[in-house]
C-alpha cells in the first residue's frame, strides 16, 4: 500500500504547562528507579497519570500484567478505525548514580538509559490523544513495559496478550529512545535493520586437573579456551560478510583458583551481535562447532550452547519513512537524520516489530552537545538527559499514532 511522503501538520493544541508537567513527572520517576520486571512504584505512578486523563473506563481500558508489573492502556477513539501501538519502557539499571542532580536517585539504581523520559513522553502522548479522543478514528494501545534491560519484558507482555488488548491486532507500532550522547532534539531512524540481534555463546572447556609443574600429566583447558577466544574473532571476520557483520565480545572468562594448579575446566561467555536472521542461524551453528573442534584438537571435551536472547530491531520501510516525514513536518529537516548504519545495541521492542510492522527511532537528549567533548552515554553512572525534549517526544509519538489511524493503516 502506498504511503504519503509528506507529514501532516499535527492536530494537537499544546496546553499551558505541558512541558513543565512532563518534566516534573520525569524527575519524580528518575528519583525512584526500579530494576527488572517488578516495578510496583513505577506502575502505580503510571496508573495515577492515566487516571488523571479523566476518561471513562469504556474510553480508556487499563490492563495490568499478571507476571510482571506492566500497564497496557487502550485509548478508544470516538470513530471507528484500526489499532496502533505506542511503547514506553519503564525499568532502570542497577547502577549507583553519579550525576549530582537535585533529583538524583539514592536507592542504588539509576535511570541511566533514559526510560524515565520514555514513560513521561508516552504519558504526554496519551494526554494529547485523549484531548482529541472524539475525533480519533480507531484505538491506541499504550504499552508501558518493564524489564527491557535484559529481562525480555516485551516477550512477556506479548505472551500475556498485548496485541489482543484492543480486540483486534494493531496494524502499526512505534517507539523512540533518547540518547544522552546525541544532540538534543535531533531525531534519527532508518529503514530495515536498526539495532542488532543479541545472543549469548556459553562455552565450557572440560579437561583434567593437575599440578602446574606437571602439565603433561593433566589435560589443561586454559590454552584451548584462549585459542577459542582468538578463533572466534577470526571466524566472524573470515566467515561472515562484512556487509552483514557479526560482532563477538568475550566478556567473561573464568578458570582456576591458584597459579600452580591446572584447573579441570575453563568457562567463557560471549555476547554475539548480528543484523539478519541468516547470520543468527549461521552463528548458532558455526560458533559452538568451532569451539568443539578446537577442544577436540586438544583432546578436551567442550560443552557449547548458543542462546538467542532477542532478535534484531527491524523497521518496516514504509513506516520508517512515515516517521521521518512526520518528524520533518513537525520539527524541520534540520532536526531529522537518516542513519547510514544500524546500531549495535539491542532492544526487545524488536519482538513487537517482528509481529507488527512499525518503526523505532532515536531522539537526542544531550544539551549543548560538543562532538569534541562528547557527554557520558546511556548506561553511564554520569549520564544526563535534557528533558526539554519531552514535549517534542510526546508530540512525535502522538502524531505518529494520529497519522497511522487517520490514514486507515
């Protein structure tokens, strides 16, 4: 189906104090971060904000998660039409904050990835859409997700019926992510692969322990493990196309307890980033086999397991163009960029985009960005986010939903 290449002017009136209210909410969330899939304080705060919309239950249906503290709100428009979905993730990281901000966290966790802005921005979008509910042709699923930071919260929400919440499946889905080290207010996306799939390779090299002075009487797993680490790097640079890259990082390696003891086993764990389903399939087959073959060459047993954690985040080409067009219409071409390459981080909104065509984008949130002295990035204990982007973030999400519904897709 063809799609327009020009974004409409947004249909929303920005109420007085809108940005200040969202900043207040974001800073409250920032001061009270929660990690993982159980976020009772955050969930209660989201429910409080949704109740403040003042809509009747039949206009705003709210569902809370069974196994996790998610919130799904279905905003019913006053006119018939399709369903779209907007996501905001809610969880923080187990990081001790070092920003010195007056609203900094003091509980040992930190919103170091900007999810506090994501929640506040989605609440802002909900406010804008609710104000035009009577003219809205269709429904909007508001997905407030815990557990994005390695807990597969999106997968759990899908299993609990997220896509059926409105009575029919959404035909489009959108989300954005703020960046602490990107120029404030600049919006970026691309068609196709946007972020990497993430998998884990676990390798245990099993030998025979012994005295360090008599290695010939043992089967030392450590040299084989070291060889595996190096061979993994050769494998991905010589067996996989540079145009469909694979990135392997051995982030853990453990063996032994004393310098004069040959251990019985060595364990290594690697993160594997890929950008296509074919690369995942090949890596899942070839990397464990490589480790096993090296072990055999040393007369050792190797147990290797490849675990797929989350798929690549892949934007539908048409919806990525729509996101670009809407952002350009709202903020001007100078604040919108087409990303040349995908990013190597991973994101579990990829699971939603596997099931529903849509688009994901980035919103810069580094005030006074200086490329010669870039600020701390997401996941740093010193990461700071310019929350003046919240109004634009909310407006972008609301306009994407309005555009998708009014165009009947």
